[in-house]
DNA sequence: GCCGTTTTCGGCCCGACTGTTTTCAGTCG
C-alpha cells in the first residue's frame, strides 16, 4: 500500500471525473463539487498528498467525506476505482475534444454517442465529410466553427507570456481610451491579477453608447476576426491568436464590472457570499437586495461596503486576502517604483547581447543606482560561461567602471555560478570570495529525483559565498516543466542559512512561483527581484517582477533591491549569517 | 457532492450571445 502520486495527479483525476460526469449528464452541483475539490487540492497550503495518504483530510473546506475517501484511495494505491469505471473505454485522445472552443459536454457527448468520435482528428474528418450537420442541434455553421477552432488550436498556444499579453493590452487600452464616448476603461482578468501566464484579455469600458463601442472594438484594425458581437459584449481574436473580450457598461455599473471581471472566480464567490450575509446580492452590474444599497463610484467602494479594506487585484485569489481585508491586516505591497537596483544580469561576456557599458547606461536611464552583473560560469559552456581568468578580468573591468562612473551607478561584480550535479559550485570559494555577491543556479541534470535535487540545492545554499539562489525550479513557462524540488525544505534552508531567494522576473520564468512567497516571507526569507536581463530592454521585466512580488504578498522590507545603495553595500558586507 | 448566523435538507450565480430552432439549448465567462 504505497504509491507516489503528486498533488497535480490528485487534482487532475478529480477534474477528469467532473468532465466524465458532465458527459453522463450528472447533477451540475455534484460536478462543481469535484471541480472545487480539484481547486482545493491545488491551492491547499500544506502537504495534502501526505494527508490524503494518512487519511487526515477531515476539516478541509470543499473536501467532504466522499472526496476524502477517493483521495485516500488515490494517494495510497495510485488509482481510483470510481474513476477507472467512469473512464470505461474512452481513449486518452477523447479528452482533447473539450479543448475545442464552442464544444462543451453536451456536444462532445452527442458526437461520441452518435458518430463514435473520440479524437480531434476524428472530429475534423467528420466535419469535412459534413456528418455533424446531420445531428440535431448541429448545423453547417457549427461545423465551420469547429474546423476553425481546430485550426487555431494547432496554430497558436492557448496561453501567452505576461509580456506579450501586457503589450497587447496597453495598445488596445490606448485605442479604447481614444474613443470619445469612453468615460473610463481598464483591462481586467488574469492580466490585472498578474498571473504568470494569460489566457485572454478582458477590457471594461464605461460609456453611454455600449453598442457603438462593441462595434468599434470589432472593427479595430488589430482585430483578426470576431468571435461574438452583441450590444454590450464583443470577443475577438488578435492576429497572434490572443482572445480579447470587451464589456461595455454604464458609468454606474463600471466599478462592478471591473471588479467582477478581474476575478478570480474564487475571490468573487467568497465576496458574493459575504454580501449575501449582509442582505446584499452582488453581480457584475451592482448591488441589489433587501438592505440599503450602498453608494459605489469606484471599485474600492464595493469593498468598503462589505466592511473590507481595498484588496489589490494581485491578491484576489481567495488565499486569505478577504480575511486579512476584514481584519485590517493586508500587507502594504512592494511597488516597482521602490526598486533601486537589480542583481542577476548578463553581458556579452557570456550569453548577453549588450556590453557591460551598454547595460550600465540602460540601468542609469531607468533610474537605478546599482546594478549586479552575474554572467554564467564555466560549466554553462552553451552560454559561453566565464572561466576563472575571464571572471577575474571582468571583476577588474567593473572596478574600473566604478572608479570612473561610480557616482552615477555602482556595479556589483557577481557570477551566476552553476550548482553542479552533486551540489558543489563551479568556482572555488577563494574566487567566490573576491566577488561582491553570487547567484547560484541549476542549469543541468534536471531529471534528478526530488530528494536528490533538493539536497543538491541545499548544499549550495549552505555555502557562505552564495548570496542568493537563482530560478529555483528552472521552469520555462508554456515550454518546460519545473524540475522536482521540495519548496518547503528549500524555504526552511533559505531562512536558516540567510540565503536570499530570487524572484526571477523574466516572463518566461517568474520563478520562484508566486504561490510560495507568502510562506517564505513569513519564515523571514528575503527576495531579490531579478530580471535575468540578457539585453538592455529586459530591465523592463522588473515591472513584472514587482507585480508578481505583490501577488506573493511581499512588502518593501521583504525585497532586498528596495534598499538604497548605502544599505545594500552594508548588507552585502555583513557575514552571511548576520544578514 | 458540499455545506450550515435562513439549514442536517435544500440550495448551490446567472446574463450575454450564437446557432438551430420556431421558443430554446448549449457554451462561455
């Protein structure tokens, strides 16, 4: 009776059960219970896999008796009889069908039952042979839309990196604000909440002419094609496949629509149930109900009407922010303007595009007062990592810069030193001691098991010369999964050894993940927001870094690069154990 | 299937839009 299932396995089995129950036409509330169970498993703050294995799940909201038993069976045996029975003979490809826009459980069930379709490939062939239009509830247009959705799915990713989404959003938002009938406009959704990747963009405009605005949106030159177009909402795809939704509402409704479409869904559910207890019903258009209706002009008025402090959009994930808003204990979050410098940046010495001088000038232009250079070490030969000799030369070069231009920008000499497979470092301690600081990162042997990988990283953190840990999990968003590492143990070790943990704010990484920062912060772990810039423009990533740090509940005092130059120099001069 | 300051039974969000209908079911957010 032992197995090694992951948290994600537990959650995705519950999700798959929900999908299969939908196909069977089960009670929608039962289906929702499984979905919420999956979400609870994903976001639970504790080792829920061990708890499931030990049968200690009682008392977790959203996991009742039935789900407790199922999770226990899954965690101990690795499979779940109920799930296996439900799955029956559906092949793995069957579940792809739900990824097609416009296809829901009812339509999937129909094509499966009537035409025996169990893959996207089969669906395409049936559409091309006009077999679908013969089914009741289907027609020519449905076939056409399905074919388009299949083609789009093959051509484009279904999620986008934060920088691409933020760029598109700023362009479209500017376009909306240009319109003379727009009173207020903002983007909402997961971008406003600074999620690590974005599935679509949501825009809210306040206007007295909603139909005019949805027409304007549909006819923008940025619009590749229109998905839906009504009097108050319009959805389009951009050329790059990114879906954008517009909601046009009255000025009075605007704060409610902005709040509602910013989400998260979980945050909104909690907010609405709180409203109900006060005799108020809350939806995307306003308050209603038996109690006196509060006056609302801004989003923050909605929160204060419910007896809550204003909750920053980044925190709206129903992970304790509503309780903190009620108690008046929400953190004062770090902001981008508070960042005085940055560590972990590359130059042409290793795999950067711009020279030390170009990077320095760009940092000055951005208003930074210090800049950490951390080029790769020799084992990262694919990145032209520096050997001992070249690193010593770079230290001299930096020293020369500081003598000449130190008034405008202090450069710190560092290294992004490889953590080798056994946890030792790519340079000797004697060389590391000559640096101002050092970032230690894993760049190879990604497939070690969790225990070995965790031990490897811990050994590196125990080195007194390792100032900070680079991109903890090595994930590349939308491209490469994180390697196996025990976050809890790393966080404990970072607290103990006074090792700073990097928030790598390259939008392809955003690593360590925002979900872990509050726990790390509460244990006294400090964060360094690092752009991992390989070219001057990438200093702009610091903005995403501050957004994601906010999402992780971080305050100014938790982030070392909010220190001014004098403070950070004094900090780095201290022995590691006293920092 | 879950939950409890309306409750251990009876709720659980619902409005906008589309396509296929001929008054509405399905999907999405």
